[in-house]
């Protein structure tokens, strides 16, 4: 087991033992962001169990926290983010979770934190 996989497990164990549900990205095997200049790929971090999927500019993103190399937003763009309690962006499960949008990281991913 490599160090990144081990650390991911430790972070998950700490989050669960503290009573807070935090979905983490899991083992590091992320695809490389292929965004054009002046744009970023999207990465999401769920810090609540109330959200199972989100829409970013109309595109449904499902699954755990992590990177989405095929979803691109502009550097100056504030993406429109909708949150859902259902696993596939079902309209009847839309909720109002808190959304924070960060800057671009060193791997050209722009993080969206859902809490």
C-alpha cells in the first residue's frame, strides 16, 4: 500500500470517528486536467451527508468527492451549482446546501466545497 492510499484511509477514519461524515476522494489516481488556458477542471469536496450529487452549470456530477477532469469552467466564471439529496440530480431531491468555490490548485482544478 502506498503512502497516499494509507493517508486517505487515515483521513477517512478520523472523519468517521469524529462524528462528522466527510466523503473523501480515495486513492490518488486522478486523471490529468486538460482544460484550455484561462479555464480549470472541477473538483468537488462533500462535507455533508445531505448531498449525494450536484449540478455544475447544468452538468450532473455523481459519486464521491474528487476531481472531474471532463468538467471545465473559466477562471473568471462563478459556476452555477445546484445540490441534490438524490444520487442522480433528481429534481425532486434538490436542496440548499452551502456551496463555497475556491481558486485553482497546482493541478489546474478549481475546488467546490459542499457543506
